């Protein structure tokens, strides 16, 4: 069982477990360790690390290249598993 509550940010907007799990990339934020995190239109998030040779995403390190990726379809493993995001906690 995955416990990734820190990766769940908002209510589902277009999270469809019947779809292929590809969702629009709508924004970015950085986590407490400085890694970039994609914010997806479904409300889920996904870490975007550039750590060759395991993960090659040099575009993550450049602000202009990151901006160019906004709006593209992105694979959401959470949606592919049929997991909806949890609502944000009330402060």
C-alpha cells in the first residue's frame, strides 16, 4: 500500500480511473528538499527528478523548458491505479 498523502494536493478535476492515466501538467512547486514537483490537473502531484542515468529530465532544471511543458499530457500513476486525490487539510 502506498502512503503518499504528501503528494495529494486537491480534489479531483479530471481524474478518470477508466482513462489511460494521462493528465495535463498545470504547474510546478518545489518540495522541502528542492526537487521539482509537477502539479497535475487531476489534483495529484509527481516528483520530477533529473538524476541520470536513472531519470533523464534535463528540462526540469531550466525555467524556460519547464514552462514549455505546461499543458502537455503527463502520465499519472495515481489516476492509472484509480486513486483519487484527498481533499486538502483544513488549517
